[in-house]
C-alpha cells in the first residue's frame, strides 16, 4: 500500500522493480483521478506507464476493465488492513476504533481512491458499471457492517441502522479528499510536499473521527455498567 511504500523510501529501502501490470495500473490510477475516466485515453495511459499500448489490451482487455482493476486493487489493499484488524482483536469496540483510524490513514495516503470512485459514479450512465463498483466496495462495507452488528448484539453499540451508520462515518473523510480545495480554503490549510494535508492534520482527523465513533455509536462504559446493574436487580 502507498503509505508503506512512502515509509520504506524514507528509510532508504529500495523499492522492487514494478511489473508492466503495476506500471499500467499506477499510470491509469493517476490519470483517472486527474482527468476522469472519459477524459483519459488508453494512449495516454500507455505513454505514462512507458509501455506499448498493446500491453493494455494484453493484460486488461480495455479501458473499462482497467478501471475496475484499479478499483479492485483499492478494495484489496484496504481489505487486507481490515482483515489484519479482525485477526488481532475480537472486541467490537476496539475493532471499530481501529477500523476508523485505518480508514482515515488509507484514504489520506491514497486520495485517488475517493477521487476516482466519486467522479466516475457521478458521471457514469451505465447501470451495470455502477453496480460493479458498488459490489466491489460492498466487500469492504460488509466487513465493517459485521463489526457494527456484533457490537449491537453484544450491547456495546447503540441500536443504530448499521448501513446508515457506515455512511455517516465515512462520508466526512471522503469529502475531505473529493472537496479538498474547499477544505483548504475554509480551514486555511495548504498542501505540503505533494500531500493534500499536513501529517498533523491527518492525525487530528483520526482523533476526531474516533471521538465521533465513541459519541455516535459506542455506548459509554458507565451506561453499560448501569444497565447491567439494573438488569441484575430486576
């Protein structure tokens, strides 16, 4: 994932040589984010990837399949982070807080993810195309959905609508990427060294989003203790 690559570079770790497929995916990701799907040509992707244009058809079949390969890579990378959290803790509260932190980290370090999806879904006239994108992201959404459902069942979370809760929690984070120019103006923030936001701002967003989880979703420990005592008395 991108933020791990950046850390390795900072430590002087040599990056492995990219395969042709990875070069094509990286070029397509950047161009789709900058110019949109309709504004990006296969010739431009091949030029940026420094490969023969025939390689795009050979590896991916066409521009539409390449777009979905880019989206699939996003969901696989983010899914692997969530899977690791699932393996490390079974506690719904801990999983939810760590998921929120990981989501902010991923989206801030991989801003093309939100840019491509929001831009493409907003202009696409192909219902099948949108369905494919939704199905891909449901793989991630379903992981978090299970965390919320487990928390509600265990009496740790408020009885919210899980699907709506996910949207409420991720929408502000995505908006900071998709509408970064507006956020910069309103908060007086400027990009730093090619990053949309300073690192300290990302950390602040993490803390605020974790607090939102606690206030909106997670039942306070004192309230849980009080409810347990009341149940014992009855």
